[in-house]
C-alpha cells in the first residue's frame, strides 16, 4: 500500500499517518512547538535539506497544520509558518512521542524533559480518562465505532 492510500482508509490512525507520518514532519513540528516561525528557523532546527523542508512545510500548510502569514506589523517581506489550532492540537501527540523516545530509543544523553511554566515543575505527560481521571492503558480500552 502506498503512503497516499492511507488517507483514503476509513481509519483515523491511517488518515493521521498519511498527514503526520512523513519523514521530517515531527522534527518540523518540534521546531514549531519550540517557537520556530521563519523558514531559516525550521532549517536550522531540523538540519533537513531546503528542498525537502519546502515540500514538508507546504504539506503542513495544505493540511491546515501550519499557516503561512506575514509577521505581525509587517507590510511585506518573508512570511512565517505558524501553528494553527489544528497544529496545536498535535501537542499531546508530540509530548507522547518525546516521552516514548526518552524511554525506548536508547538516547545516549539525558532525556528531554518538559517544564510546566505556570507552576515551574518538570512534568511527564499522562493520558487519563476524561471522566474518572484514571490512567488509560490499552488493555482497559476498546474502540466504539459510529459515535
């Protein structure tokens, strides 16, 4: 199955993978979540070749994850790539991937941690039930189809 065919499946995981499963998308999103806006910021933050970065940024714009906009107060000039609401909604996924990578990829350096700036504490993302607050684990969940 080709990567583009994933977007046609009746499955949210397959469709999501078609959009954010491309190589370099997560390093680009990491840069966005860490404040990158200009093309050069993304290039410096990822190290990806300019032609590939151009292609991936265009795909993220096409899918509504980033928007290309003039910098605040600018009349003309280079446009910035900013996260949309749809893009910011990927932040929990980004945190989960970071946590998984810290634990399971054998990083030779200390893991990347996240600080919750309002309280000042280091934190670990957790996935909990929105109703009871208990942690969600795979063996205690099941998909319900059709709403």
